[in-house]
C-alpha cells in the first residue's frame, strides 16, 4: 500500500497534490491556511462557523452589489461600514448593479429572522444574506473582526497592514436573546455626549442592541424636561462631585450637568444608526430626591421641609408623594416628553429601593392606601404606575409604550398592571425572574452578581476605587449561565440579559471604561451565542485581539486581563 501511494503521487502534478492536501485538511476541519474556527477572533462567537480554503483579498477593483430595500436602509448600513473600511485600509469600494461583476454581494433572504445573517467568504467572493438591515449590520461587524486588524471595527487607519484580506469562512448566525443590553447610570455622575457615543460604538461592535440610560437619581436629574425647567436648573446640580460615604465627606464644589433634548435626540440617532434602541429610565417615585428638590411644593411628602439634591451615596428616604394629583400629572408629563424624544417601545420607570416611611407618615398617602383596599404600602407605588399606564394607553398607537420596572415591584400586587410589563431582575435575579415569568410577565436577567460591572474586576492594588471585592472578574462574568434550569414553558418570557453600571464611586469616564472593558464583551457573548458553544478558555483566546481595538478607540481597559 505504501509503495502504491508513493507511485501514485509521482504520477500527479503539483497542483493536484495541493488540491488533495486541501481536501484532506477539510476532512480534518482545518483550512488550507491552517486556520480552524476557534482561531478566528470573533466576539460574540457565531452560532455556526466553518473555515474553508484560501483568502479573499480586497483591493481598489473590488465591486459591491447591494439589494433594493425600502428607504435604502441596507445601502446606508453598507455605506457606513465602507467608510470605516476606507478609513482603515485606504480602499474605496465601488458599487455595481450587476451581481456577476461584484466580488461582494448582499442578498435579501426572507427566511432569516430580523437580526440573523449568513456570511459566506471564498477566495473569489463574499456573499452576505439577511432579511433586515440589522442582519446586514451584524454580518459586517463579523466581517470587520475577520480583518487582519481591528482598525476596521474602530474606523481608524492602520499602516501596518500590507494586505486587506479575510479567511474563507461560512457563518450562519443569529442571536440567542432578543434583549442584549447595557445600562449606564448618569444620575450620580455625568459624562457627556462623546463618552456615550464611545460606549455605543463598543456595544455595536459586540452586537448589543439596548442602551438603558439611567437619567435620574437622588443625586441628579440629567435630562431637560421643557414643562418643568427646574428639573435641570436645580435638580441637575449639587454641592459636591464626590458622593459622601463613611469617612468620605461631600467636597462642597458645584457639580452637575444635563442633556438637552437636542443632545438626547443626537444620541438617539447615533444609536439608531448602530441598531441600538435607547431605553430611558426616569426612576420614580423612589430615587427621586433631585426631582423633589426642584418642585417640593407638589412632589414632596413634607413640603414644609427643606429639600436639596442629595450629596450622599445609598438610598434617600425622600420619595415622591404619590397621593398628590399634581405629582401624578408631573409623572404623566415627563412620560409624554420621554415619548417625544425616544421613539422606541420601552420606558423604564425604576421602582427599586423605594422607602415607604414618608408615605406612612403622610395622611393623604394613608388615606389612599385605604381607598385601594390594601395594607401594603408597596401598593401605593403600583397604583401610581397604574395611573401612568392608563395615561399611556389613551395615547395614539405610535405613542404607546411598554413599561419596565426593577424587580422590587414584585413585592406589591402587580395584578392591576396586567401582563404587559417587563421585570428587570437584579436582586436575587434568577429567583425574581422566575417569579416574574410564573406571573406571566416578561423578564430580563440583570443579576447584581456578577453583571454589575461597576464593581471591582480584580483585587490588584491598582484597581480603582469602586464597589465590591474584585470577585466580579471577567471569568466570573463570562461563566454566569442565563436561564439555567428554567422549564420550557417559562423560557419564552425571558427576553435576554443586561449588564449594569452604577456610578456612585465612579467620577470620571476613564474609570467607567476600565471597569467596563473587557467585561462587556463577556456579557455580549452571553446574549448572542448559544450556551452550548460558550467556553471561557475559548473566549479568553479570542479576547486577545481586543486591546488593539480599545486603544484605537481611545478607551481605557483592564490591562491585567491580558498580562
């Protein structure tokens, strides 16, 4: 047999030998370039991926054929990506209407779900299939990560790359969850438009699609509401940048800031171009001392007392007087202006950590509790939300919104709110989410441990001041298993996952970035990749390409993860 093999090889030419070599490599799951699927540094990991033979090379002669789509939105998606590619490579991609002349072809495939895509790269052609612009957008994020440099993802030049090529690969991909979110608290500290855009860019690269914007707190109100100008004239400012805690005392300096409605609309458009919906949160009736300080005459339970924007961490006892009709009208007016600014399905109204002590001492609140036939003061909060919900229901269809709450609302009787609300589960998240699903409510997993990524990510001495003991490492974040051991009949209620970033301790954007990265990538993969494909050692290997991306974007990050 050995003699026959040698004799046979002598009879065939070198080209045939290469073809045979490629054939046997494919049988082994290895490409002719020596790559395997796990060698491709794509985050989040695609649902299906196989490596083929050869490379596709981009050059000035590369032509692109785009499908017709209402509003030319697919063309806009590709134009945005092509701009990043040109910035990185210097290569300008030209369009052609003839498929046969194109080396890059985008095809509509109605059988694919809204965010799904297929990416087929061979030595001579790239075919991208999707049913919606979002699918094409995510396919192009994957294609960018297959490039020899993260500069295409970042949209910046890289003169160190001599050839712009991608390996032959076949990918069929779709997200595991509908909701792949990140929340930033700016009620405690204010960072500004450009910092928000940087975060949105990172989210888009990792195929995350919900930016939960926590805009109000005891310590600050950060969004212009035209009907109530004192919210930003008074509520957006406090007499300390540092929030007091223990031995740390307020520093006395004037600190604050807010977004005008024009600013917010600019950010909404920026996010929309990256297929990210912004979910605004106005936290009421708790976590509302900044609002109460602005309008104590009708928001305070004790208007005769002085009310200031809070200078401390923790939870203030100063809550909105839910029994005052003017306070209810205030909340309706705020919701109306949120609806004008944020044209999406959801508004978050908080509902967490709402002390009831001031309600218990207020005669009108006690009377209202009796009127609704309850002895649980948490039900005053539910009744407050019910009035807002009814107000929203009376609006035209295009102004209808669904409400999201933190899971503390489950401590009250949620029945008056019906089934059309969503519970964001954070404290005892797995248990709370299951309870919500059992009640027939939609739910989002946002576990305090380990998805509060404002907490320290290491125990190193250089770790910046923040909460926690360094146990929320990248590995700990990655290894959380969403929807573990949930019965099949409840799984449809689970919308997805979200990481949260609370800023009591975080006064500057650089520290936000450090604590955020690379842990956000771990959360993104949990939201997108099938659980059975997730493995930390594999993720850590793919993660090694990301520091270059972060540096190109001018972002700080946890460098110890890569040392």
